[in-house]
C-alpha cells in the first residue's frame, strides 16, 4: 500500500501559495446555517419569499434574453442551453442581483440590502445535489436559491427556493466524493491517474468523457485546494481505493495519452503500467512544504504545463 510522508504545515509565515489555497478552500462552499443566519433570514427574507422568487425569475429571464440576443456570451457546451450552464447562469444572476441590492428601489431589494448590511450571507455556492450531480446555486442565509434549476432537467422550473435543510446540497471536499459524483453526472469513465506519477498527487483523476476527450481532475477549486492543503492525502486515498478495486487506465487509454509526454517534465515520466514506488516518491514530495509542489514557482509551472497539454 502506498504511504505518503506525513504532511507538515508551513511554519510561521503564510506564503502566497498558502494564502491562495486558503482562499480557494472556501470557494463557493456552502456555510452551515447558524442561529444568527436563521434570525436574519426570518426577519428580512421570509416575509418576502414570493417577491424574492419573482425577482430571481425576472433576473433569470433577463439572462436568457441577453444570451439569445447576443448581449451575453457563454462558452460552447455538449448540450444546448440551458443544460449544463448552471455556473454561467448563476454568476450572471448574482452579478445582476448585486446591482439591484446596491440601488434598492423595491421592498424585496430593500430587504435584501438590509439583510446583507446586517451581515447576512448572500453568496454563490457549489456542491453535490442529492448525490446525483454538481450544481451551482446561491445561499441566502438559510435559504437555498437556485436560478439555474433547469440546467440538468430542462423541464424543471427555472427558479427554486427551499429551506436549506430541504435542498439536498452537500459540500464536496474529498477527491473520492468528487469522482463519485462526476461519474454519475458526467458519464464517461473515471480512472485513477497512475499514468503521470508527478501529477497524481494534485490531479489524481483521469476522466475520459463520452466523446473520448481526456482531462485531469479535480478542477473544482475547493476540492483542489483541500487536497493540496492536506498534503494530498485525499488524492492518495482515492488512488488507494481505485488500486484496491483493480481500476487502472487500460492500454488503449495510455496509448491515446502518450503525446502528453511532450509537455515537459511534469508529464514526461509517463508510466503505462502503474509504478507504485514512483507514485510513493511523488506523494512524499507533494507532502513536503518546501518541495516543488508547494513553492510558487513549482506550482505555477505545474499548472501551466497541464493547461498547455489541454488536460484541464
């Protein structure tokens, strides 16, 4: 069994990379509701639920219209809009909502402004919804607000507002959890990344989509940063789990990805057959706070190499 060297946190001074990882760890993570958020939600938002839903629907219709008329451009996706566009729709709605709250002229926007002014949490969030798919939505105190509710099942209403406990949204912080939801939601095939040992501690998932394109994951900032900040233990646990179940990339996948070796030293030590000694050594270096994975230069070099390869 692979054993990574124990992770030792950085010493007294937070490096720029440590600071960035700390910020990424909280990226779009839902906040567990507390008594204060419940009180603020009850005071400012609950009396305006119908108007809040109408406002969110108005903003969503505006996003749809602007995209249709060419004033808003989204990236290409495998499926027609809105399927798969939950991130883009949510971000556009959040930006428009922010403008309304900054200059409130209706009772519901005035209530939202007061809620935020008193410390209410109003933020975009991301997680696994009901164990079936990834979803971007919003958290308003103890309310789950989804203005992209039709981006998985297009016949659903565009907007959904629920009490937090009824939403079914879970934070995703472990690599294995990310992989499990990705397999269900995205289709295609998930493999342990044993092909590129130097990248395995940071990008432990090799995903081959239904069209045969390959990518390295996790790409969610929160999951990525949790793994890095934890000495890549989450990645190690995933690789061990896959190894024990006998799931390693087959020969045809390895052959298809052989050209990635041309993208520099992070890729060139390709191992078509799993080399656990090499993987063990890479995990030990990834857990070293002074090692090449955790210096700003080394980290940036790795990310740039992965981008050049088209692997993210």
